[in-house]
């Protein structure tokens, strides 16, 4: 199956059709996606601020990370699920949308930034965990993370304004139930 057939199959799947025809489905899923993205950004932002030394170095990085990590992963997992649901509604418009493509690249960059930070810099956290400024590599990882996640949020909003819309009236068989 080539990519075009895969996109068509996703869009015309039962889930894709439900997302397109359900009056309540798409707005609820989109609101959940935005809320989950806010949770991800908020929890990551707290850790990143500690890495760059704002407001201070008294709270251990390990404690802040432990407090935030579970919520970050729950928010991220739900963002992936809700984002996938939104994708199914108009897959063909998303795959050709520049903002969507760049957002996917930015999400990969966020993952790589986290992977590199945890694989290299975080290994020495015992030396700078509490009452010490984070090393330069950790500060740069925090700054990069904030910039990348702001980019993801910006692009997510940009998608909504650039993916195109169908202004035809909905079909007579629109499902008004949830």
C-alpha cells in the first residue's frame, strides 16, 4: 500500500468518518488536545526553568523531574491520541500542510533534545542536583526545550488556520449524537 492509499484509508476509516460527521466529537477532541498540550508544555517548562536557573537552584532537579515526569507522559500520551484522532478527520489536508510537517519535525527535535540531555548531561546530575547551577549543557538543553515547545504550540495553532476548510453544508446524515 503506497502512502496516498494509506492516507485515504485513514481518512475514510470508521474513526475518520466519525470525527468528520460528529458534531460534538471534533470540538471535544480538539479541546482535549489543547489541554493535554498545555500540560506537557507546563510540566516541561517547570523543569526547564530549573535547568536554566530561574528562579533559583535550591530545589533539586531530580525532585522536580520526578514530580513532573508522570504528568508530562500522561499529557503527551493523550496528546498523541487526540492528535491522531484529529488527523483521521482530514488526513489528506494534514499531510500536505507545511505547518503540520514542521510541527512533526519540531516534535522529533524535542524528543532528540530530551534523549541527548538524559543520555549525556543528566548522568552527572548528582554533582549539580541541589544548590548548584546546572552545567552549561543542561542550561542549553533547557533553553532549546523551551524554544522547541513554543514552536510546537505556535505551529499547532498555525495548522488550524492553514489546513483549508470545506464550506459545504454537512450531509443530511450528520450524526448529532455523541
